[in-house]
């Protein structure tokens, strides 16, 4: 079994989409093996999005990720779980995301795009260590 990190972002928690998103994972036979609802602090958000440091959107993205509680998950499945989940999430810009994907069905705005999913095995390991150090 392989594990990956998912963040149901503040915009989605605020809209009451937690159940919808988790249902999609469960229907796909992926398992939630850890979950924590918490407000991500600015330092942790910047560490999480370190690859985007210096880009024009970083301050807006960090503000969005820290403004209210996120539901942070470790999701487990067979094979390349991070890849399956990225396919379920859809394109970064919801306007480009295919119908049937989480962003393609539930979002319209790039900075309110519902969910984060790790983009590789290495990212999954790095991000699990940030948010669930006891489980890394
Ligand atoms: O989330 P994903 O891995 O698909 O995209 P990313 O390129 O790693 O960017 C992280 C997040 O920054 C995105 O999910 C968007 O919410 C936000 N973003 C943005 O607001 N404007 C951009 N031009 C690029 C990303
Ligand atoms: Mg990313």
C-alpha cells in the first residue's frame, strides 16, 4: 500500500465539501488512514509550498491555505496512489479541469480550487513528514 498527502483546503471546508471529497476517495477504494482538522499556520504553509516561493501568487495562496481550518489527510491505496488522486483532482485551474474530476465538478476559481494532492512519491513523503511527523 502507498500513502499520499491530501489537503481539503479552507475554501472546501467552508463550503461543506468534506464529505463529498472523502466519498469520492472511498468509492474509488482508497482509504483515509489519518485525518486532522486544523488551521495551518503561515510558516507551515510556506514550507509546504516551498517550491512556489518567489512566485507572484505565493502570498495569495498562503493566505488562502491559512484562513480557516483545512482537513489534512493521509490516503492509502494500491499502486501509485498519488497519481490516482492527482487524476481524480484534475487540472490546477478549475476552468481547465475535466468534468468528473474534483476540481472540474466542484470549483471554478484557481485560488479556491478545493484540494491539494502530492505530485510524486517524494512529495508525498516530504508532505507527510510536514503534517504528520509521527507517521512519516
Ligand atoms: O495544486 P496543484 O499541484 O495542482 O498546483 P501548483 O502548481 O502546485 O500550485 C499550488 C496552488 O497554488 C494551486 O492549487 C492553486 O491554488 C495556486 N495557484 C494559483 O493560485 N495561481 C497559479 N498561477 C498557480 C497556482
Ligand atoms: Mg502542487
